[in-house]
C-alpha cells in the first residue's frame, strides 16, 4: 500500500522497469507506514508526478484485444473504475470502485466500516485510449473498509445512462462468481494509464499486512508487477471483460506481514512470504450487497461484506 509519490520518483529513475511492486494510498494515520503531508508535498512535486505518469504510460504492455481504459478513473492518489452490478439499471446512480485504503480520509482502522458518508470527491474518467474525458463527482461514500477486503464504493451524482450519453462510456460489470486459478487477467490503472497483464496464480486463505487481514485474496503471477498508484484498479477477466477482483497490494521487500509486505496465512496458520508478488481482493460477493437503484443493503441475503 505504497503512496503514489514514491512510485513517481521510482518511475522517473527507471521508467517503471523493475519498479518495486506495491500499491498507492493516501497519507496513513500515525503509525502506519510513512506519513506524508500530502497537501504540501504533492503540490511541490506535481510536475514530477505528471512527468512520471507520462513516462510510465509510454511503456504499457500491449493489452489483449477488448481490454482498455474505458470506464477506469484516476483519483488523487489511486486508480479506480466506474462499475455496475449484474442487475444494475441504466438510470441507477453510477458507482466508482476503489480500495478502502484509497479513501481521502486515510486508512480505515481494522474492524472499521464506513457507510453513507458525505463526499464530493472527484474522479477523472478515461476513455479507451486513456485520455481524460470528464470529471465525475461523488454524492457520497456508499461503503468503505479494509476489514476482510479492501474496497470502497462512491455513489456519483450522475447515472450510467448520463455518462454513456455524454461520453460514450459504459461501466465495467462485476462478475458474481468466484474467480478461477489460471484465468488470464488485465489490470488497467487509471492513475498511471498503464495496463498489466498476467494470470491468476491462486488464492491466499488469509493475506495479512500490518494490522489488516483480508480473506481469500487473489494472487497474481509475477508478470503483474503493479506499482504505487495502481491501488483500486479493476482486475478484468480477459475472456469476459468482467471485473473479478480489485488490485490492492504486493510484497515489496520480502518482509513478513508488515505494511507493504503482506504474507499469506493458510488454514493451519502457516505463513508464506512471496517477495515481488502482488495481490487483489475478490469482488464476486459484492453484487449481493447492492439492490434496486444500487442501494447498499448489508443485510441482504448472500451479502458477506463487513457491517459497521
């Protein structure tokens, strides 16, 4: 869960090649990683961040046909995407999905769940080629947590139909079945305008990073060497075009279960450290939690998201 600022300097130095895998986060609470004054620091290096993003976007690996940036968004500190549930309607208020650790309020504490919080956060909407075509605005934070999973949903002030009519862009659809090992995936980052492609290597029973623990996480093969700023990117099944997970972290230094160095814990409690390997959180269980008009209902049948 590394800040994009660090990734920017890394990209400038080595143009993204061999960059240490990790994901981006807004300034964390005291005691979690390195805390930066994002207001002062980001403004001082805004030109550096922009330059780095442009540099990295130029070395994107060719994505499989049909996987592009359409519907992805760039946040101030992370990536994300406009998503719909399988049963969402065109006139429903649109949702943006990103990581819980990408919230502008900082990392939610273990056990903390945020629901229906006021927000006017903005998101840069990208088209298929990665060009920014609009600024979308949140009406509220519908849901956010880092407990069991690492996800946040912002409800927008616009509907899917309005976005489609104005910009010709459709949302990505969340798949509602468990992902399968060996599936070819792509991870389009709206922050970096870069697409990573690899396969699902397997699943971690528990993934522990610092004070947080996530359940049944997706492990990528080594080709998806995601870097800071890719947090919140959708993990897309190349065959179906549907979202099967959300990118969130990776083991950067080979350390054991520390921030930026998650470890896998199996059902017997055995710990495995995989330096350089990156992970995402499954999203198949989320559609059950959103009903008519994309309204969140954590008590709905089949909804397993943590409750406040």
